C-alpha cells in the first residue's frame, strides 16, 4: 500500500519537510543545523547557479574566491555590520587537536590557541574590502565587479531544510565604484537580474521593494529586495541588493584618486541569493503529490516509461524512444528513458510525479502499433494521446506552456491573497490567515516594532512601484504617504 503523506491543508510545515525527503532533495546532517544536499536537489541548484552565473557575466561581473575565515578585528571595523551578525558567528579559537592522555579520544590542544580568533564567513564584505584597499589606487582601477560562489555559516537555533540552515550555499556580489550614482545603478541592476530569474526561470512572481531602516542589511545605506508569496500565504525574501554607500570604504580606508587627483572614498554594493531559493521553488509550485518544477529548472524535463510484457515489445518501444531522445537532445531538452526492469510502471509514474518532472511519456504495444504516445503534464495532471510523429515539437511547446502556466497560477494566487486594510484591529484578526496586507504606516521604527511584537508580522518592503496616496497609519493615525506590504514571513 502506498504511503500516505500529510497534505498542505493538514500541516504545511510537515508537508514541506516530507516533500524534501520524498523528492530526494536533501536530508538533515548529524551536524546540528546543517543539511546534506542530495544529487537531485543539487542538480536543481546547479541549474540555478549556472543560469545566474551567465547573467552575472553578461552584466560585466567576474568570479573570484575569498577566504572562509575572517579575522575578528575585521568585523570590528564597521560597527553596524558587527552588531548585525555578532549573534550568528561561529568562532575558531584553536588550530590543533591532540590525543587525550587517558586514551578517550582527541581533545583541543590548549597550547594551540590563536592569537586572534577567526570568524567562519557569515558574509564577506569585510575580508573583501580588506583586499580591495590593495587593488584600488585611482579611478582607472574602478569599477571592480566581483561575484563569489561560496558557503557561509550563520548560527541558527531553529532550522529548516533550505530555508534556514546553519551552513548554506549562495553567491555574493561585491562591487566598488567611483560615484554614488554608479553604485546605486548597480544595486538596481542586480535587483532586476534577480527579478528576471525569479519570474522567467523559477516561474515565481516577486515584488521589488525597499526595506525599512529596521530591516535593511547591517552596514548598508539602502537595501532593495524581491519578496515572494508562498502557498501558505507567508512571505519569503528571495534576494537582496544593497547600496553600501562609503561605509566599508571608510572602515578599511579604501580611497581612490579621481581624474583631478583628488582623493575620495569608494562607493560600494553587495547582493546575493542562496539555496533558500530551493525552498521558495518548492513552496511556490508543489502540491500534495510532491514536487512541481518549472521546465527551465528541471534536471529531467521529460521522462519516458515503456509499458510491455515481452522482450520484443520492449525492444520495439526502446527503438522509438531512442529516436525521440535524439530529437529532444537536438532541441536542448533533457530526457530520461526509464526501462528499469525492477520497477513497475505505476511505481515509476509515482516516483517522477513526486520529483516534479514536467512531462511524462508512456508507450505500450497498442500505442506503438497506432503510432501514438500518452503524454502527461505534471503541472495540471492532464493526459493526452498524441501522434508519435512530430512528438518532439509537441513536447517543446508543452514545456513552454507549463512554464507560463506555473507563473500565471502563482500570480493569480498572490493576487487572490493580497488585500488593502485600514483597521489595526482587523489586521490583527486577519494576519494569521496569511497573505500580503497593504496598509498605511507612519514611517517610524517604534510603530514598526510594535506591530512586529504584537502580531509577528513585518514590513516586507515598500514596493518600488507603489502608488503614492495620502492616508493615515492604521496603528497611530499619523499621516502616511503610501501603503507598505505587511506579512508573516520565513
């Protein structure tokens, strides 16, 4: 009997955790708070990484790599930055082990204490700007457009696979510019790159916005973000791009001589997305049967399963599938033919449905005789029987349709779960139901903190395209120039 899994309606959190396991994406490690990303999950991350890497290079960026360990004194140089990360840092204090005298195992050698502790990278602004001070002397050295693919560590008490783990994978861009205007343009450009990736590859609609002073990145003058809505109505911050002003340049004394020979501090940005996007992908599209993947990110876009009784039938179907494989490969479509004799077709159907493969092809003896094949879509679970001749063109169009359908479906869900609200009492009653709430806010940190404490909701962003309209704060009644987006969030 097939195992019954919990549904989204029954327990969304448990549904998510079970899906990650049954789709074979990741598992918990024996190291507390860390995860093992399994091959299928890593294949999806690789597709994300490779697409983004091309986009970064198209916008003039180059990849580099900086140390995992950061001297503690570096973090002390930018006060707000260290305040923002102090509680999340893992600290290396010794560099050697030795055998215990009682034979019980290894212990830390007390004589190996470091003169200065090292911080395991929570983010790389400090170590990178320490290098930039050696790279930059004049305007001719600018701009510097660097991206790093790396792992980082932020000590977490409560963890969830992909969404919040002690160690995770990400990319972090760090750029240096001669003018404020150039740095701001860079910050905005990279947010556009993230929006394009989220919507056109992940099929996940996002809102571009600006973080409030309370929510912006530690050490930044301004933080831009993309916010997405998950199927439980919670928000997920899917990417951020920070205008750092001259804060890190001043902390590390990074100056350049302009064309007139005048010295000035460099202007900076940083921006990043992480394996949190995997969690976003799962929660945006998946259903009670398992993972649902947009074709643009699916490691296997098409899977074919033969249905047969005799070796002769299998050989004839396999020949047809070999023809299809060659035609799909020519179109750049990834294809798997599963003729494993140890698994029944029904088991295979359930397995690939669980793993979110966008299109499934099935062919039996009668299909072969009639020159047909059965095609099943993962996104809406419809099936059709089509001519085998020209099947590759049909599949190509089907994949494009699925990609569009997933984005439109997610947009419709977000629209249905977004509402304007003016009463704080109503807000407190409705916020637990999920969704985005557009409400007026008086612009003060005090009111923002009060709402967070009383409802656990935060201002996700001030939408960049918001309509300016006079109103009054739902909490204090003070003037407001426009609505902001409130939600509970991951």
